[in-house]
């Protein structure tokens, strides 16, 4: 007899038990509903792409993190590391059919061979939304509105969407003679919250080739503080004479003014000039979203404008703007904040099988309740009632609908609130659905 294979998962990968998967699916459904409310349409793309589609599109770091191999046909292929680069390929391939502007959302799994940490895995899911085919700042502003509404719909009240613009950063680099080193400078700047000012300056000077004075000028801009109007005014002076940089300031000014007019609370949107976003393809507005009560978890919804990415696949100009919800990282934060229910079943209503000869009656009632909009589970065996209710309690059912011979004779059901531990209530069949709905609403 051969030895049994030890069941185990790869480092950086995880299984999802029902309670975690239910929470995950709820987040995905919430994201889809918000995206659709703004007119974004769903698409899907293959998990596997030709390696040339993905390499050189994110950063040196993402190239190193690619899961890349030769398939059976000896083609050089790789698993997608995000959903944005495949979107650029997709948009270039179907631009004539789709028309522009094209608004899409995409929920899919991506892979990065990076170091694991709390809420961060090598296989994870992203929930992206993007607008392709317009350079209008209105699309950038709408992206902010979607992020805000998404976080609010999920159930967060204390969060901040931080915004910046790569044009501002690039304009400053040009003024200080660092235009040809922008990629390295911005990747170093992106590490500022993690490693601090001195280490960022050291990386810029030692690895990127900037002088100490140049690096300090970049950090001075990134560390500007004050209210939004004051900071934008200071940027006007710092970038005087640089058309690109001043254009970025104007776009940011319009963004904040429009967000306020649209009713976004001012404490939920913040100008943060230290945000650079590590990926090389960003060209304009950039966003990162942080939870006030869990700042250490990192950004849970990030994105920005990328006007040149599709240019690698087509001569047609296809600028884009979008963001991605970090599903697994957000779930980790929600678990810490006790925002995730522990139920391991999606069914609110449980029907025990009190009498095996009445199985048809139980199933008939279950179908009627499902038709009325309830999620219902019927226990498959006629065990002792206590055993069945223990099962329902452990699974997380909220209500049990019970009937034995006496209840059938009277044409009524007992409703037991499994969470309140109250005595059962007798309800006639005609009033059952309304009573269940009232109890579930409490």
C-alpha cells in the first residue's frame, strides 16, 4: 500500500473555507453592483498570456515576480500579475468592435511570486474597473467617486482616498534634471511610508544616481503638508515654468473641487504628494485608499491614469484610467475589525426534517420560501431535533422553521430564532413568509 500524500497548500497560497468564501463573494457582489451603477460592463481575459504581453509593463520587480514558463507547445507564457496589462491588450485587440470610451470591470485571479504578509498572497483576486479611450479629467474624477461609493457600500465610514498626479511629480523631476531617472526615483518615493526619508534619499542617490540635493527636492515636495488649497498653491510656485507639472496641479484642483460639489465628505479625500504608485505605466492621476482604523494594512483600493500602455499593442491612442479593489487585503482588515460574519452557510432559514414521511412537505415549503426570496436549507436526515438544531446553530442559520405531526394538523409552523435563543413562535403558513422577513430585518 502506497503512502498517503500529505494534504497541504503551497506557501503564499490559501484555501477558502465557506465562511471566508461567503464574505469574499459578498465583497465581489458589492463591487459589481457599484461598478454597474456607473455603467461599467463586465469582461474576462485568460489567466495565461504570452510572456511578451506582460514583461516590461509593470516594473523590474513585477517582472521578477512573474510565474513564467514554457507550455507544452514550447511557447513562452506567464500568468497575469494584474488585470490592467491584459486590459490594454484586450482594448487594442477589440477597439473597433468596442468603441470608445469603453468602461469595463473585471473580477479575476492574478499571481505574483512576492514575499507573503498579512492579507497578501501570491495568488489573489482583483476587482478592477477602468475607462478606456478618453483623456478627460472627468473620467479621473469619476474614478474617485466610484472608489468612495465602493468603500461606503462595503460598510466603511472611516477611510481616506489619497490622490496625487504623476504630472506633478514628473514636472518636478524635469525641473531638477531628473527626467531621465523618473522610474527609479518614483519607485524609491513609493517606499517613503515604509522606510522613511533618509533611506529613500539613500536609494535615490546610491541606486538611481540622483544627487543629495535633487533627492531632497523630491522629498520636500512629497512631504508638503497643509489643507488642499494651500498645498496646491505651493505647487503652483514650485512648478512655475513647467507646463506638464502645472497641468497636473490644475487637474488635481478640478478633482477636489468637483468631489466637494458632488457631495464627497472632505475628510474622505486627501491630497498626498508622496504617493507615486510603483508601476511604471501610470502617467496622471493616482489613487490609494487607506482605512482610518487599520492604516497598517496598506492601501485597499489603488489605481490611476495610464495613457500609453495600450500603445505597446496598437498605434491607436487608447488612454485609460481605473482602479483595483484589493479583495484579500480588505478582507483581512475586515476580519480584524470584526466586520465579517462567521456563518458558513448562505442560507438564513433552516428546515429540520422532523418526520421522514413528510419530506415532500418540507421540500415543498422550502421551494415556496425560495420563490419568496429566502435562502433555505432542508436537513437531509430525520435525526433528533436537537442534533439538527445544533447543526444549524454551528452553520450560522438565523431561523429554523419546524413542523411535526401536530403543526401539520393545525396548518402552522414553529419559528425558532437560533441567534436570540427565544422560545419558538407558532405562525400560520399564510403568514410565514412575512413573519420570517420581519425577523430577519431585526
